[in-house]
């Protein structure tokens, strides 16, 4: 009888530890939340693609627990505003953070290549820096202006991302739109 009681206590303890291991934390999503956010991301992208005003290819969408970030560079204030309106209309969106920047003027082919090179260098520098989690950070560049976005675990990671991006040659300025989870 005593061994049976010990076995029950042991099994209960194992079950509690296993359940705790599956529970979401402030910075990590549960499997259900991950699936919900992936579905929401797909719905938002589809809505932006289906809209006449927004240019979905210019808009990076990130989702964390129903909060949607719109990131990147668009051609007009109308596109920026419309992206928010379209996103808010998607079922399941709790909050919209519109980090879109209106790009000024056109770009030459050389500038596009320079911006792509800067983006690549910033991504590589973030991957090499121990204080940043490059997988959580999106990088976009327009006319030498680097936009950082995404959701990171803490404010130290956000600050480190700015520091790293500023250290890359060719970067004119950094817009840090990263949110702390």
C-alpha cells in the first residue's frame, strides 16, 4: 500500500512538471497561441493582398498574441493609413502597431542594391552578437535608414539590436520598432 502511494505521488509530480513545461510564459507562446498567431498572420497578409490601396509586398507583418505589427516602407500616407484599417478589420486582431514609414522619393537601382547590402550586413551582425536573437528581429532598409522590428524577450535585446545596427557601415539611421514581449 505504501509503495502504491509513493508511486501515485511520483506520477502526480511528473504530470505537474510536464504540464508546467507546456505552459506559456511572458515571452514564449503556447502551441495554441503559436497556431492562432500563424492563422492571424495569414489572414492579415491575405487582407492586405486583397486591398486595392495597400501594396502587401512592401509590408512585413509580425504577430504576437494577437498584437499585429506592420513594418516596412510604403509609398504614401494613404497606404500607411489603409494598412491599419485593413488589419483592424481582420477577425482576431487585438491591437495594431503601425510602424510603416512613408518613403520619400524614388530609388535608383544602385540604392536598392546598397540597401539590400546594408540589410544583409545588419542581419549578419545581429546573428553574430550574443546579446541579440536575430531570429526575433526583422531588418528592412530604405535609403540607408534601417528599420528593426519584431518581438524580443527583453529591453536589453532591443537596445543591443540598435547598437549593432548602428555599427554597420552605410547605415544612416536606425528606427527601432521592436516590441518587448
